[in-house]
C-alpha cells in the first residue's frame, strides 16, 4: 500500500528492522535458496567452466520479481530535479500503459514549472518531481505496482498523485477490478458499502468528506483507482476527489477477510494459495559472505589516493559490468545504493559487498530531501538502510543525499542514525554526457589527491569508461580506495567535501 512505507517504518521502530517486509524477506530467502541451489548444483557438474559462470550471472542478478525489472531515471537542471522509477516487463502493452501515466505526470510537472517560472519563481528553491513505485508480488507472476508521484513546482504545497497497476504476467495483461471481483449487483453493492464504511470510520478525514462526491465516485466502481494485495483491497482517492483539500489524498484498505466473499473464485484461490493468511516468522539468517575487509594497512600516506563512488544502483546490466572491471583492476569503490533498487536486486547488492566494496545509503526513492518533512526524511533514510542491511548484512554508515541536497533537518536526522554525509569533489558528469570519452576527460582534468569522484552505475557509458579511467588513474599514480579509508587517511588534508557525524 501507499501506507505500506508508513507501516514498514512503524514496524521498524516498534520491532526492529528484522520484521520489516517480512513477506518480502520470505520470498527473497526462498528465491535465494533456489538460486544458490541451482548455482551450486550446476557447479558440481560443470566445475568452474565459463558456461557455469555465465549462467550464474544471468540467474543470480535477475530481479526477485520474475518478469519484472526497474530502472530509475534522474535529471537535474538549474530550475528543477526529477527522479522517476520505471518498472518494465517484457510486454509492450503493459509497459505502454505504465509509461503513459508516468509521461502524463512529467508533462503536468513541466507545465507547472513553466507557470512558476513565468510568475517569477524564487531562485532559492528548485522544483522537484518524484515518481516512486512499490512492488508487491500477490501471486505467482501477478504483481501490484503502486505508484506515488509528488511534485513541487511553486505554491506552498506539492501535488500528490497515486496510481496502481495490477498486472498478471502469466497472461501479460493488466487486471481490471472486475477481473478480480465478481461483477454482479450484490457484490458491487456490498463493496460500495464496505468502502463507505471504511471512509466514515476514519476520524482524521471524517469531517472533510463530501457525501455526494463519494456516491458519484462509487457509482462507477470500475473507474475507481484500486489495487489488491494480501492485505486486502486498496482504494485510492486523489486530493479533492471526495473530500476537502485538508484531507489530502485518501487511501483505504478493506481487509482481505471482508473482501474475500466478493473475489472471483479463481483469483481468490491464487492469492490465498500464495499467501496463507498467517505468515510464519521468517528470520533473516543469511550470513553475509563479505570477504575479509581488505587490509589497507599498507596504505602509504605519501601516495595519491582517490575514492570512486557509484550512485543510484544497483542496475541489473551496468552494475555487474562495473564490478567485473573493478575486479580486473583490483580496485575498491563505494556504492551509494537506492533502497528501491536493492529491493529488486538484493543478490546484486550482496555481490557488491562480497567483492569487497563499500556500501552507502542513497535513500529509498531518490527524492530531493529538502522538499520533504521530517517524518518523510526519516522514512527515506531508515527504510533504505533496512533494505540494504537485509540484502547484504551491512548496515550502511555513509549516506549521500540525492542531488547533494540537504538542510539542517537532514543533517540532524542522519546524525541521529549514525550516518555520515558524503558529498563529492569531482563530478564525472556521466549523467549529462553519457559518453565514455567525455567522462574520462572530465575526471582526469579535475582529479587530485584525496578526490571523491562521482559516477553512476546506471549508465552503460559509465561502465564503458571505467577500464580506461582506471588505467589513466594508475598511470598518474593514483590508487582507488573506499570513501571510509580515504577519509581516515586524508582526514586533515582535504578529502571531501564530506560531513562526518
Ligand atoms: Ni543519485
């Protein structure tokens, strides 16, 4: 649910991170067990042949949601920043309807930005568009994608939008409400009643509700925004749709136990089978197989050292290429990961750690943190850390705020969570040029001893640039080490900029 993040964080605070996303952990562990079973099984027969290594990568680094992948696209201009999570399937029609909604949000944002600029926007604040998505497996190859978009383009308040897609990748189709619930008079009426009951039981919004608008809305039940998961049927209402603005956007969940009688039998069967109503506790018992921390005791303070940092991953294609090159050059780097990407590719995150690299937190959804309130900042930081720790066994000690944007609230919160803010001193501009040659030039003409170099393991051009970059650095006498080691080594000699706790 959109509320799920909130629930997750509440769980986190109440019970500690190990219960966060219990069901996902369960699915994740089951998957890991299967994958490693296949991998070791295959290895016993094939030995260390190239073939087995290839198939290992292919299998190991696919998404934990079979048939589904995701990418994040970020953009930065003088006036605004955007961060857009884009899940995609192998089916063009499904992708199209997802993209259509995303493009609509972008269009609206650009129009609002133009208006803001024309009205003489203040030059202090930048606009921001953030489109994030939560993915939930509700049955075999059936997923709920819950999108949440917020945009700030002038005005005191941002605009929030919700959208959900329930997709069945067995049939490659987007499910509609009447694919899920029975389309007969009685069940429709009962569901309408359940929604109304749920709305009027909410004391926080009760006073703002418009009775007639609710009636109108529910009249056309199949045009209501909805999704379903093992918690129940979720219904989404935009701001002003059924209530005064003070109520904001409204999301409700009708528990599965109440909705069950109206579900189509075949669908009910599928989701019940995959998610028995009581979820057994699944302890996260995996041990991180991180190599012993590379011993850096031979570091010579008189030599030249730099830290390569890779942001916004893990990415299913680019990150493995970056890791292979780093391995070849015996180079160590630091990866600032997005919790939302680690959620999809936990085994890839695990490999980053197993290869001896350092992991930092880059928030959950890549928002401009300065546009969020304190509660939202905490969510972005804490949920991401917990997902990274679940996947890798490492609790990050470093954070890089998206776009390098932070304020006093952000500083206080990360300090409270024992995280150090790490910025950069050399921007490869890979996000802008997307061109290997240009990336190398940009870095090599700006690098000096103690530099923290910003790269992104989401652009293929960055992976293309890396072998030559490592060659050039080596030729000029630079050694690459993790951010933490660089800061220890160069504490008083200008490594940074960074802020430690
Ligand atoms: Ni970033």
